[in-house]
C-alpha cells in the first residue's frame, strides 16, 4: 500500500475576515498541489467576501478592502478550488479552521465537500513531542523554513509543502507514515452510528439531540460549533464514565441549527425541561423559582421564602414593593433571588443572617419571646430586645440582600432578541417579564406566541437573558414589540 505522503496532496491556506466559519468569509485561497515531494501546481486567488474586511485583519494580512473589490466571489472560484482539492489529502496548519471555512463556503453554494484531512499542528506535536510551540512560526524556526509572504495564503501554503518535504527527508518513513495514517483516520464514531454524520454536522451554533433505542431521548446539548461538540462526546479519551455510557447508548443524532449562540442557549434550556432527557441533570431540575421576600410588618421587616409565581400574585405590601409584571424599570426591591429550590433560598438567607449579625426572630424566622438565640451567643445586635432600632435593622437587612435583588423588567412590554447569521436567517427570541415565549422568524408575527401570564418563571431563561443584557453579543439586537 502506498504511503499517505507518497500520494496526491493539497497544501491549503486561507485568509479570512475573522475566526468563525459560520459568520466570517474567505478573502484569499492558496493551494500547493503535491505528488509526493514533487510540486505539481501552485495556485492562489483573492476573494471578494461580500462584506468589509475588519481593520485588524487588514493590518494582519496586508489584504485591504480595496484589493478585493474587483476580486471574484467564492462562487466564481468554486470549480477552480474543487478541481485542485478533489481526491487529494487536504493538508493545512490548524486544518479544522481552513477545512471548516471551505466546507461552509461550499455549503452556501449547496456543494457537499469532503476530504481526508491532515493537520500539520497535530503532525508537529507528534513528531516533536518534547518541544514547546507548534504554531507555523515555531515550526518554521525549528526546521529553518523560509516564507517570502507570511500571513498570505500562498506563502503559508508553500511553508507546509516545505515542512512535509523536510520531514520526509529527516524522519523514518515507516514511523512518519504511521503517524500520518493515525492523524488522518476518520472521526471515531460508535459502530452503531452512520459515519456520514461526522461530515454532515455543521460547524456553527445550534442544539443537538442524542437518541437511543426506540427513539428514547438520551441527551440534549448546545454548542457554537455543532460538529466539534458532538464528535467530542465520542473521543477515545472519554472524560467520564457518563460520556462513555452515553456513547454506547446513542443510536441516532439530530440537530437544529440556530442563527447564533443566544438561540442555542435558550432552546437548550427549554428543550431539556420539556423533554426531560435521561442524561441531562442540571437543566432538568425544577423550573420553579424561589425568592426571599421582604415585607414590612409594622416597624419591623419580615422575611419569608416563597415561589416567584406566588410572590407575583400577592399584592404589594408596601410602596417599595413591585411585582415582576410591573412597568418599565420598576425595581423589585423586596424580592431577592431567584433560587433554584426552596432549600437554596433558605440556605442563602441563613448565611446572610449569620454573616451580617441580623436577627432571625425580628425577621420572622424564629419563634418565641424576648431575645433570640443569636443574641444570646453574640451573633445578633439585639433588634429582638430593643438593643437595635427596628429601622436600622431593616436598613441593614436590605443592604445585606442587595446583591441578590431580583432585577426589574426594564422594558415596556415584550421584546425580541434578534440574531442574524451568514445566510441572512433572522431569528427573534421573544420575552416578556423574563419569560421566554418562543422563537419566530423575521416574517412570522409573534402574536401567535403564548402570553407571559400563562408561562411559569424559568430560572435558566432569566439568567441567560440577564447575561445577554449585561453583555450583548455581535450580530444581535433588541427590538421592543409593545
């Protein structure tokens, strides 16, 4: 059998507008075709990405927006690229990057591209295991390789060809071929799964499902890169017995692509609760949220643990209290949390009482007359026996709970967190009073979604949206619907 490196190879390098194959585009392609050590052809072309090249990419590559204005789009180069890659070993440095970008570009043209892949980063690690640094600059320095056009596609592709030639000249051929054979082996999937899954999985965000015998749902997950995440479940170095057990049980894999990471997060949270997969634990827990409620009772401030839904149904106990269903920017000064369980809320309150010298009897957490047990052992400042004014104790209680304060709904009514992907797909994730109502397309009216009043408060959806509001993601925006 002919050795892997004796056959037809294509050393490939791309320059792109960014690092995400789902969103960013190719701006230059360089290919060096080899037959063994012989260079058969060198080819390169700038590519018009159909979008602006960011300034940092212009500085890094030297490729400017003016340079690609008159360059052909990827669609016009499709046949030129395919003819040089087909039936050849695809060689690239950090190959999953270049391979993923080309697969995404071809996929936009409804072309299914597949090739055996050799990553020269992994190759460098195998042939020089005791050496630090396996980036292209480190490899060039270690093997005294020159490049007359660093960070340009053809220049870097030539370096890969030179690297392979140097390895063939200096290393044992049998050992080298054994390493290359191992590195180019197809993704190791369980034998009961169709190997085509490894190629069909998209390299973009979404939600995936593992199903077992008779369609039983085993697991729901999400990722910014579905292909990488799904295949990691079946890697030989399973991180836990749970992963190993799951890989043996799975019989089918399906997935839903989303426009972005936010949609993947929110759909995973809902699907896990709705479908209760066997192997999901964290998100399967009860969606019922618990809060610490503070209520003024005469001169004293009382605390109790209630579900958020029941707290919303209760009338305000003072002018400081507002419900989650209040109008824009109303603070929920008297509701604190939310917590995933009653015991979590109780534990948090008990710790705050101890840490801040609060009085459990004044807060209604301990029954009896006279001073509380905490005062007797020096943990309470005496609100229970008149040693501390009730107003001061109430103020200290509110300050102690401030960091747990439940956020008020900062909008007039419903909002849509919109995400757009490279295909032009726009998804609108609709929320009202922290409730996730559902996802619709740009052309689909949200009026068909359920009302917030019919939806229970979900802690995970609340946290996902809070994180987004604190740090919005690229390619997203908020649209107020009411």
